[in-house]
C-alpha cells in the first residue's frame, strides 16, 4: 500500500530536502514543518523559507 503525501512529509520533517516549484525554481533545506495544504517551511541554517503548497511540483529527499 502506498503512503499518503502527508505521511511522506511527516517522515521527512527534520530531513534535508529539495523542493521543485512549478516555475522550475528549486529550494534546498531542512524541512521544518508543513500543514494540511502542503505549505512547507524550510530552514537552511541562515534563512527560513515558507513555500505555498500549490506551487510545489516535487519534494526530493
């Protein structure tokens, strides 16, 4: 049985990920959190980035 997207996100909290957006831009950092809309919070050590879930194409561990 395949995992639900939010289950995968839950398992990825605290891990380094790369997030690819619809416009081709990529962000890398530690997944600090998410919500039910798949909005993401990335922490790269210096900055914290909030990514709106409807812009996300893929999340790569």
